[in-house]
């Protein structure tokens, strides 16, 4: 497991996953939202991402399979079509469910 000042994670991304990083601070035109990280993830059974006090939004759209998000004390199973928009200031954890495939943007 890897730790940062914002939390802990195990990527466990499978073939077919991709991630695009954009950490540019300044833009020449007004932009409502400038994503810092975007991608499509097929995750393996070890996938885990826990964060809090991170000054960005997380947007997660499950496209196939099932995964789990914990928001505070509540655990929610995510299924295809579920869209989560969450402030990373608040504690949350994303994790794979044993024996379940999970793909998301």
C-alpha cells in the first residue's frame, strides 16, 4: 500500500486502463473545471483508494461490474450507471469487491 499526505492507495490497474495527468496551474482562458487526473480504470482485486483533506473533486462513473465506496460511516455498492461526485476534503474510500469485476471513469 502506498501512502501520501492525502491518504493511502493501491492502484492494481489491469491492462486496458489509462490515466491522463494535467497539473498545469494557469490557463489562458476561463475554465469552469480543469481535471488534474482523468482516466478509465479496470481494477484488480487489490484496488484501494482512501483520501481526505485533498483540495479537489472526485467524479466516478461505474461502467461495468461492482465496486464499493465508503463515505464517512456509510458503505455503498456502486453498479453500472452510478455516478459519484464527492469533495475529497471529506473522508472516502473506494475499493474493489472480492470476486467482482469493476470498471470506471
